[in-house]
């Protein structure tokens, strides 16, 4: 299985930072994907950066890259995780919303199984923190037809790793313990999903 890691935005994407400007989403997403890549490499799992560049890469190009890998290896052998940090306001002031969430497209696909594995891992790695869920269709993930999810041919999920306009969430993300909890939950979620998939040779 190939794990595609998408880091969401570029240094040139407007907004996407904490109200005080110190926390930049593009940089933190790159830190997370780099850590996850390193950990997966140690585990012998093939993971790749969808966007090695620093600048923003338009969504159609991100999906083209993902689909080229799906074409090459088979879309049932590839999964995509797009990592983001949430925001509740317009970036000008600190807000109250907190918590972790994972999105899939609407309807039931293999991405829902991946998202459920990530929620399980979030429960243990983010104890006492709010997990934002939508159980209306029987599983915990939130559903939104985000471009990257909709136009990638492999199972794809988008994680919103706490809020960059919440003071407590930002403090957690900037702590060693907090950042490792976010990394660990992705690793555990991926491993949990891989162990459940029958198509993956052991
Ligand atoms: Zn984002």
C-alpha cells in the first residue's frame, strides 16, 4: 500500500494562520507530513509527499498527481491523507471552537473505514479532547465533498487537526507532546486500516 500525504496549502496561500500570525498552517502541515513519512519509512511502509514544493499547488494538479499513482499501482493499493488545521473565524481573532475531525466525501466508500480507524486512534491519542463527529450515517466522520476527496480515485480523507484560531489548541499543537499525539494518531489510524484491508499482502 502507498500512503499519499498531502500538506494542504503553500507558504503563499493567503490567511491560514493564527490571529497573532505565529502559527502558519502550511508550515505545520509540512512538519506533520514529514514526521509521518519518517515514521512510516521506519515501519517499511511506502509513503510519498503529494506536494514536495513549498508553494501552493492547485487542487486539480494535486489530484492529477494522486491519480497518476493510482493509475500506476491500482487505486485499491493507494490511500490519500490530506492534513489541515481548522479555523472557526476569519483569522482576525481568537475563537472558542476546538477539536479534531476527519472528513470523507458523502456516501459510503473505503475512505469511511479509513476515517473510522483514524477516529479510533484519535480517541486514544487525544484523551479528553473534543472529537468532532457526525453519526447521522452511522459512522463518526464528517462528510463534505472537498475537491481533493472527490477527485482522487483512491480512498481519501482530510483531517482537521485542531483549530489554529483557538489559543489552547495552538498551545497543544506547538508542544512536543501535542504534536507527537497528532503524528501518532495518523500512524495508528493508517496501521489499523492496513491491518483490516484484505487486499493488502502481509
Ligand atoms: Zn487547510
